[in-house]
């Protein structure tokens, strides 16, 4: 998941430093993750988790650009920061850190929380068709009625990096010819963490080329068998006529 988020940052033009500056000798930074994931529909709940070593007892979560920590929780090894309902203000870059009684830790890696569903979904289509032959070129076209200048294409249930495109109202994504499913989102580059609702799921299906080898072999075998049977019948008929002819000659003699 962290690689996905880092790639998302780069696509949005928000590649940030991965750790805050800390005093010399400070403990290592904790780990931060988001449940159920970094893309949260507007109004849905989300939870940020911060985990440090056993000696950590005070955890702080901070949003980039905010002057004060968002909240604080005390626990033995990790802290839970629930958000009951995400809004435009929830979207942002977060990191966490802790205090072990003596020192402040370094900051965790930055994670992006993206709020989706603020605008109606774009459309996603496949050119020339979602049904493909092997090695056929295919392009996925994402269109938004809002003419946003940025688009994201995400492969469902895959480890591929999201593709990002900037244009006016439409983006074309060349993808490999493989059986897979995709969704796309659109947003304005000035608000890179506020996305539209996801497009409908588009499934690509690659049809394997039909193998005629087995069928042709069967037909050749049947044809050969018919020719053999016909040859046997002709031979038997010729032999029968010859035998009758010889029998008639013996009678005349």
C-alpha cells in the first residue's frame, strides 16, 4: 500500500519529504496506515493507525499544513485515530510521531487521504472494444463532464501503479491486452486530493485464438477412414466380378 501512495503523490505533483526533521538521537519514526484504504468516499468513516516500539506511550497525528497535532492517544504499541465522516477538510497529507518519555520520535512516512465522490462519476470505455484478441492494442478513454484537467486510472485487484494523465475533459490510457478490470477518477490539479466518484467498472477480456489443429486432425482421420472403406469395397467388388467371370469360363469349357 505504501508504494501505491507514494506513486499517487508523484502523480498529483505532491512528492513530499518522507520524514520530518528531528533532533539528533531521536527514536525512529512509527508506521502509519489507513483503514479501509487511502481512497474514502465522502461522508464515510476512516481510521488512521500509528504504531511505534513498545516504549512509545504518547502518539500524535498531524495533518500537513496544520500548526497543531490533530489528536493524541495513549496506548502500549499503537494509536487509533478514527474519523467518523470524511469531508473536503479531511483530505490531506498525514504523518504521526510519538514520545517515549524522553525524546520525540522522527515522523512517520507521509500518507495521502483522498476524498472521493465529491462530483459525479466519469465514464470509462475501451477502444476498439473490451473484448480483445491476444496482443491487440487497446486504449481506455476516461471522460468527465466537468472538464477537469487530471485523471487517474486504477487497475482493480492488481499491483500496478496508477496511471495519471492531464488534459481537458478526457484522457486516453493505453493498456496491455489482458483480462483485467479498471476504474478511473477525475479531479482538478489545484485540488489533487478531492476526486470524483469512481467510474463504473470496465472489464477487459482477452479471447484465446481458436485452435483448429485438433479439429483438422480428426477430419483428416475420418477422410482417411472413408477412403480406406471405399477402397476395400471397390477391391471386394472387383474380386467378386473376377471370380464370377472365371466361373463362367469354366462352365463354357
